[in-house]
């Protein structure tokens, strides 16, 4: 790697502790010319950091799916003038979009050689070029959301319309789909992937373990620890609660203020 005359400031945007610690350790160990100046884990936290520290970060590692939504929302709420490296744990439409638009990305778990190449590219180009590409991508991108899923039930293959799905939840290592009729199916997709494929006007991820359709909500009550408890139809066999960190966004979503 080339030797650079000054330290380069890095912001890490990552909500998973293991991935965040692994990336931080790799940067501190293998890239002495980089200095970590900030670590955030949500859209809200990142926007606040960027507003307080404008133009401080020169390289940003940005996880696609954060605790309170998709990272692209950050570009809509804050001014970013830095080289950006997207990180994602799954190869989805986002990766294809990055490739088409020449946006740097890394698949998790991040390989040392891939990290080295991405950092070298960032150090050798204008810090403004990435954000210009991403803004262009956001302006051009017309997201097409899932209309149906194909699920297996014994020896049958069953097509399920997205409009018929009440909620998804994770149980142990399985992702379960529940329809308004009360049918339950095991999915081949994680909640992270589903979050990207579903229309955010209709579906909301209320916690790490549950995504709901707005039509499933019967009532909402305040719950312990500043959370919200949802009564849903069909009735879930688990406690359906909105995580404390997502309450504000959830209420805005209900009122139609958040896409």
C-alpha cells in the first residue's frame, strides 16, 4: 500500500457489534494511515454525527441495513462529502445496483484483501466522487418491491401474494411468514433481506425479529421500557413489541410521514 503524508479520517456506520469490532480492529491493525473518528449504528445517530462533524470523515464504511432502516436515508437527511464503501451481509439487488453505478461495496464477512483494495481505491480518488454517484443512483433508482413469495409446504409449492401477508418473525434460526388467514410458512429469506424487498409504506420492521404489515395492527398500547405493544390480527404466539429505538420511526410510519 502507498504511504500517505497525512492521517485519513474514517467513520464506521454499522449496527452489528461483531462486524463493527472486526472492521475497527482490521483498520487499526493493518492501516496506520487511517484514523477512526466516529462509530454509529443507526440512521438517526449517523445524521446527528454528520451534522455535528461536517466534512470530518474522508472515508465512510456504511452498512446497508441499519437498526432503523436503509442507509440510503442518510443521504436524504445529511450532507456527505466523503468516499463511501458500502458493506452488506447478503448479495441482493443492492449489490447489482452498486456494480452498475460503480459504487464500492464489500460483502460481509469482509476479506482482508477486499478491504485493502477498497481502501486503496478511496485513497486514490476524490472524496466527492462516491457521493455524487450515490445521489445519482438514488435519483434514478425506482425500487420495485416484491409482489409475491414462493414457499414450500410439505411436497407443495405455494405462491403467496405480499398483500396477503400479515407479518414475518424470526424464531431460533427460522424466518416465519404469517398470512392474514393464519397460515404459517417457513421462509428461505432472512428478515434483513425481506426488509429490502418489501414496500416500506406497507411493511415496517418493528424489531430485529419482526416485520409487520400495517393492516395487521388492531391496537397499540404503551409497554415497559418505553416500548409499544401491538395487538395484531391474526394473533401472534409471541409478544409483538416495537423496539424502543424504533418507536419514533414507527409512529411516523403509521402517520404516513416515513417511507
